[in-house]
C-alpha cells in the first residue's frame, strides 16, 4: 500500500539550478514553516519524483495512508487541502527571501 501527501517543488525564479547549499537552507526554512503552521506529522524531506519538476527541489511535507481508498470527491478535497498547505509553506519561505524562488504544489505518492 502506498502513502500519499503534499509536496512543494521549489525552483529558482531565474531558471538556474539550486545549489546544495541553497537546498539545505530552503529545507531548513520549510521545516521551520511547517512547524510554525502546525502541519500534522510534518517532517519535510527531499523528494525526487523521476524528474517531475526539473531543476526544482522537491520536498515532501508529510505522507499518510488511506488516500487511495478515499472516494474521488473526497480525494479532490484532500488534494485541495494539501495544495493550500503547500502554498502556505511556500508563502512563508517567500516572505523571508522574496522573489528568488517559485513554488509548485502537488499531491505525490511516497
């Protein structure tokens, strides 16, 4: 059985690759934001989904089981809730370093 959860993909606004040092700093900011927002079971970690977002740092905020067993309409609501959570985290990071990064939210399989 697979787990699913919200992911935040962070890319540089200028289109260049994110350095390892930047990745570490971004991950720290995301961890701080998830703790401040009180997200459930939030333990952000680097997530690579087969090049889904090239040059982006993928961060799985958290994952849980049961998603795949939800009815379609409930799953859509869950997707929206996760996207909203991811956007809040992205906005928190952006407020610290405005305009440097772009943020894309997605539901992913862990």
